[in-house]
C-alpha cells in the first residue's frame, strides 16, 4: 500500500510515517507457506491522510506451484467496502489499484 506521500508499507518497511502499518504478511520469505495467504495494511481510525493511494499485489517470489496466482483484496475506506480481484504471474507480476481518500466530513 502506497500512501499520498509516496511511502509504501511492505515486508521490508512495515510502518510508514503517515501511520500506516503492515501487520500481517503471509508467505513472506516462503516460510510455512499457506494456500490462502492474508496480508493486512491499516491506518488507525480517522488517521489516514487524505489523498491518493495505491494498493499493489506483487508476485515478489513464488513459494510453490506455477501459473497465475489469483487474489482478492478487500478495501475498507471510511466505512465503505470494495472487493478487488485479479491475477499475477511471472509475465505480469504486479497489479495496482489506485483509490483516493477524500477529506472526512
């Protein structure tokens, strides 16, 4: 997840200055891989800065198997939930989804 200032919460950088945190990163380093990995990035309630964000799915390393890897993202922004889906593979290893966080009323 990349915040409006361009900082990205990742396995190598789990906390960003704006308050975003990666608190779950399944299959990182391929230790004890699971077929249903979960990753979670969040900001404390009402503390995410307004602006443009990008959610990215990156096939950083393949732990097992071959072929496309399907994913589902559940994006919760100001009480509204959106489900995003797609696949990544070696030819298209990154999928990105931009969204904006408007100023809270």
